[in-house]
């Protein structure tokens, strides 16, 4: 399943790394693509959207 999320609190490459690492720590099989310009996070995973949102929030970022 592909999940599309907007994470407006990402402002730099460091933020992108934190979000990507957090997702991959919990979902190692996931494919994560992040566009910093549009603040778009695309995750191809078996996990639920709620689960991915919780992972990003726990990493210190807000999800729209």
C-alpha cells in the first residue's frame, strides 16, 4: 500500500533524514521517498497509515 502524507514541519535535509530513519527503523521493508520542497512523504509499506503517522509524530514532526 502506498501512503501519501504531508509533513510541513520538515525544513531541512536533517529533518528528512530523521523522518526517513524513523520510518525505516520501525518498517525496514518500507520504501520511503521524501520531497522536501513539497513536504510530501510517500511510503510504500504493509503498515497502516495511522502507524506511519504515529512514527513520524514520535520523531518530532507534525503530519497533516
